[in-house]
C-alpha cells in the first residue's frame, strides 16, 4: 500500500481496503469500468484527491479516490486486454504462430469461457479489424477442435469452454448423445460427431455398441418423433458402413420399416428432415411401399420444396420410371394443379430433366399457380422472381408456341393480378421479343378484320361467361383506370409522369380487350348442342377413337369455340383435334397430334353430347 494514501485514511476519506485497491491503480496500470470499459491510469492528483483515467471514449476522466477504488477493476499486465493495448504487434504474432495458446490465455482471463463476440471485443480493433478477426477465428476454431481442451458450441451465441483434460471431440459429442433425452438433441450430437467420421478411431466392437444404442434410441422415439427416428437410423447405417461386419441383420430396424409404419406422416417427415437426407429417405420408398411407392412419392410433389422435387425425379429415374414422372407432370400442368415450388424446380432444371414439357402449357400453369398463391395469401414470390431473373425462360416457354397460343399467353399476363405494372411490361416485352407480330395486342391498333368477323358457335354457358367478363371490364376495370388517369394527371408534368404513362398504357390494353370481347360476342351464336347429326362428327358430338397400335380407347367431346377443357376431354371445334375430326365418319382413320409427332386413330363411335348442365360449372 502506498504511504501517500495514509493521510487520506487518517482523515477518514478512504478506508484501508480502499487504499489497498488504490495501491494497484498507479499511473500506467490498466483497469476496466462497468460503464466505460477498458482504460489506463493516467495520473494521481492526491492534492485534489483524484485519479485520472484514459478510457477509450473518455480521455482524462477524473475520479475521486473512494469512487475509483470501488468501481475500477485492476487488469494485470499479462491480461489479454493489457497485452493488446501495450504491445498489439506481439499479440498479433502469437495469433499467427500459436492461435490455440492465445485463445487458451483469453479464456483463462475470463473464468474459463467466452463467446466469439467477447473474444472479438478483446482483439478488435487493436489486433485485428473485423474482417481479419473473422478469418483468423474461423481457422483457429479448427485447431481448437483438434486440440481437445476446448468445448466448441454448436450455436454462435454460446461460449467456448476451456477444459482441464483433453477430450476427443467425437467422444464428447457421443457423450452428449447418450445424455440427451430428446431425439432432436440426439440427432444433433451424432450429426456433429459424424461430420468427421474418418477421424473415428473406435474399435469395431465399440462401433457396434454405438450403432445398437442409436437404433434403440430410434425405436424409443419412433412413434412420437418419426422424422428424428428415421434420421437416427440413417446415422446408424452410416456408422455400420465403417466395417462389413457391422451390417445390420434382417431383424434390425430400417428406414423402410419406419416409413411403412408411418404412411400418414410422409409429408410431415419431409418438412422436418434436412434436405441433405431427402435422397436417403426416398431410396427406401420402393421397399417401404412396394405396391404404390410411385403414387406416394408423387403425392409429395403437391407441397414439396424444389430440392425435394429434384430428389423425387432422381428416384424415378434410378428406378427406370422417368416416363411415369413425366406423365404425372404433364397432367398436373394440364390441370393447373402444380404447386409454385414444383414449377420453380421444373423451370430451374428444365434443360436437364423434362425439356419436352417446357412450352406454352407450362407458362399458363405458372401464371395459374402464382394467382392461386395470391388468392391464398401465400407470400412466397420465388417463382415470380425466377421468371424475371432468368432472362431466357420466357423464350424457352413460348418460343415454339403457335400464334394463337402466344396471344392467349399475352392476354393472361395483361389481366393477371399477380404482376406490378413494371413487371407486367417487362414480361410483355419478353413475349413480344419472341412474337413481335403480337405488338398490336399491346398498342391497341386494329388488325386482321377477316379473322375478327368469323362466326363462332359457342355454348350458352360460355356465352354468358364472356358477357360477364365484358361487364366486369366496363363497370370495374375501365372506371378504375379512368380514376387512375385522373389521379396521375394531378401529379403534374405529364412528360415525366410515370404513373400517367402507365395508366394510359393500361387504358389501351383495356379498350382493346373491350373491343375484342364486343366483336366476339357479336359474332357468337349460342347453342345447347341439340339435334346433333351423328352420321358424321359435328359440333356437339362425342367421338370414340381406338389407337391403331393398340391401347385404351379415347373419347373427345367436340364443343363450342370457348368450351375446351382438356382434362375433361372437351375440345373446341377450332382446336387442332376438333378441326381434324369434324366431318369424319365411323370407320375413318386419321392422324392426331401426340406428345411426340402424331398417332393413327380410328373412329369407332359418334354420339350426341348430353352433359350440357356441366358446361355451366366450368370457368373459361
């Protein structure tokens, strides 16, 4: 204790214990304060009874002797904070040459444990900048794990703990597995241990015992935690792969057995297991469900995320069932029942998977799926974002489309509520790049009068739907557009008024749609398909055809211009199949379009269409 402090003790200004603490706080000593952090004693001013400290953000700060003794903590010269402040170059050198020793010293200075953020606070910015520390610490952690004296946490916010006795990381993690009671914790511990499976030095018998423990854990938790139990079995199999003699026997639990016992939980299982394990679970499907594994796998596509869709495709390919997957994909595209995630996968992998399905039908399915998500208030926009980010996608989808199909696609984009104006115009521009002949559809210019004057035969139900569509345009969309124009005009200078230009462009689109609908309705002739002549195929006929090369018979109903519903076998008389069949008789043979080229079909029956009531229940 400094004798200079005796007068203050005798005067009762400080106690002997205060003096003992102050004797360490001499000029040049390092200290910390709970509010101002790390600092260095600059001077004693005993005449005024003060100590002056230089803190990082508060230089020359004075404190009364008693307050200093009570609030300042002395930092010895060998402490990491003192070393970093007095000789940062030496600390930097140790960080490079002996990172394990440096971290050990840091943890020892902090009671044996510290988080990554706490270690960073001691070394940044005196020894490293923020980026330099991250790079150094990521490399140091690998050496800490190998050393065995450090317990490295799985979560970032938890502390690194210094251990007196070195412990193999795998041993520690296996210990955590054995202590854990919840399957989730068991899986986490084993997954971490098996990341360095090649470092396992256990004997075969030890591995066998561990594999049996893992299997028993899976059995215990299987009924309640099916997904985690399956993960444990995958880990068991990975352990057993270390040696031929460890191969599970015929009575051992398997992933396939667990799946077969949990048929109603398949979707739930795949939402819980990591994507990296999808393939391992799916490869057990044929064994788990020998009679219907294809159906169960395809059912998952309704809610699967893109990576799972890809793994299911790989399973079908590996099993020689790629065409079955393709046929399912054709159907869900045709029925507009494919999810946005499945369509996103199909678009991303279109060149490697099913390129033959990349066409205008897929484009229509994409729009339908995005609109369904919008109505269901599903916020994910990954498919929409990919549609705009992938510059060649629209060209791939519509590049080979016939003019009428491309026009229909453009109309759907114009009317879709999914797109903001800028995105809508961007998409229309990409379609026009592929089909420049459709520019009049956007500009509103009149063309092709001969085509417009064609008389149309339509059902009364579809005629009513077109009338309602025109009424919606006239009473809702066009009045709203007029209000948008008036609002935009109030913003000022029309030359630089983006909102005004956008609203005027939309006005042209709406007016063109109104004109087209009016012309279509003027040329439409309604019918209930009564008194149909069945001696030849005509509008209102139900035609039965047999493939010339064998196979199941097919039936098509040849209906009005706006009544086509492919999934029901209803075909517009203006469609390719409709035009090919009109006027043909029973016994006639003709070539009809197929997925690949054409196929020869023979007409075996012609009957009148009688399900007129169903036409009123189908949206156009």
